[in-house]
């Protein structure tokens, strides 16, 4: 059986049974996503690499306690999120906005409705302004907006990762968008947020 075709649950079971390849497959499967999330929170590649490594060490050490009440990925992301924010509290760093810019630029460049390079450049300029303003959001809103808009996580999944209710996630998204709109309007004028 091809190890890539195994589900997370099967790989977790292998890891719990002491089969090293099961855990290694989980690491290979989730390391890129974890790096993207940690980089987005920590704004430092080396710090992100260390946080991801620490997260996988914790997952390995506690794999036997994983009961499967949530998805493996949710459990992993929650561990990683907590490690990243522990590092942030110690270092007081900010979110890396280049991830927002890169992801948006890919969407714009691959979009069929963009007829001209001028429109792409205008949208990229607006995106850069919004992304720079995102840094100014308080952490609770910045994190939820990052997980929702950048990582494309659902409200329920964000709630499980952050250990808050789905309604709290929705409130933070609403307030985060409102704060971001105000920051952008004050800095660049109301015409940018039409």
C-alpha cells in the first residue's frame, strides 16, 4: 500500500503503534502548510522553522494522547498556533504581510477577468496598502483574519484551533474588517475602500 494514499487517521494510528514512517509521512504532508502559517504569524523564517520543528516534536511526544476528537490537522495547527504566540509574546513581532501579497498577486494574475496590466497593477497597489495596514490590527483580529483569508480555514476550524466559539470567530472577523477598513481609510483615503 502506498503511504501517500493513507488517511491522516491511518498515519496517526501507525505513529501511535511506533511505525516511524507513519509519523514521517504526517510531517511531510503538513510541514509546508505549517511553515506558511508560522511564517504568517511570526514574520521570521528562522523563528517559523523553529516553531514548526517544536510543534512536530510536541506532536510526536503526545501522539498517544491524540484521541481523534478533532482532525489531526486541527490538533497540529492548534499546537503550532500556541507555540507561535508564545514566541510572539516573548519577542513582540508582527505578521508577515508578504504572504498576503503573494497569494493575492497569484489570484489576480491567474484571474480571467483582468483585462489589462494596468488593472493588475492598481489592484496590487491596493492590496499592498491593505496588507501594510493589516499589521496594525490587534493580534486577536490579525490572527483570525490571517487564518480565514490567507489559510482559507472555515469559521468552525478557526474556532477549534483558537479554542473559542464560532460566534467569537465571526465577531472577530467582523470587527477586524471594520478596523482594517478604518485604518486603510485614514491612511490612504476613503476612495481605496469603495
